[in-house]
């Protein structure tokens, strides 16, 4: 009987909108915030990892994003999407982090810990892995505002409008950043 009640309660929470969950948290149900964390922890971590190139920094920044969001939950505007509001908090934390720690230093740390590859029989897997690692290195060489626009658009799958809202930019500025960033990446990959 308890399991059926728990299942019904959990199922009900999964059907609620983010704004409804925020309202519950603000009315004293602090545990409801865990549903928002579970829902967005992967995308927030991936955003931080893509921007910093450092797993441990990304973990810390993702955790700090959720802490800050919780502390400022009373400022959430129900007319906005929760995830764009949350990403805006995350982007601001990441920007501040990158100001303190240069992106090139993070890139060196990321690739210094790369495990050695075993010799292969030329299956092509190594070439693909090298391309992916080369792309990651090139991405970290882009200016932070260009890198974040590319990550939000292509890794997070957001629309240009959502990227513009998160980065507090116009849609045309976001499109230009992405276009220039992709052109720069193409040039770096040819090197």
C-alpha cells in the first residue's frame, strides 16, 4: 500500500511543470527541489564541462548553480522557462570562473590526463578519437562567449531564441557568434 502511495506521489510530481514545483518549494516543500535538480543536473554539468574543459570544475560549478538557484528561487519569474533561468545562473557562474582561471590552463589539464592509447590495427577508431579530442581542444580556444553559444546550441540542443535569452543577447548576435565560431573551429581543425 505504501509503495502505491509513493508511486502515485512520484508520478504526480513528474507531471507537474517546473513552475509548479518551484511554487511548492517556495511554500515549504523543500524536497520538491530535488526533482528540478534531477531533471537538469546532466545538462548543467555538460554545459559547465564544455565551457571549462575540466571535470572537477564542472562538478563544482554545476553544484554551485543549483545552490544559487535555490537561494534565489523567490526571484524566479513564472513567465520564463525554469531551465533558461537556471542556465543563466550557470553561465554567469562559469563566466566568473573563467575570468579567474584561463581556459588554456583548463585545456592543458584536460588533455594531460588523457589515457595512453594502445596500438591499433588501423580500424579508424583512433582517427575519430583524435578528431573528437582535436575538436574539444579547438573549442576551448574560442572566446568564452562564442564557446558558450556553440555549446548551448549544439550540445544542449537549444534554439537560437533560448540561447539569446540565456546569454542576454539578440538572436542575430547569437547567430553571428555561432557562425564565426564554427568558421574558426573549421580553420583550427584544418591545422
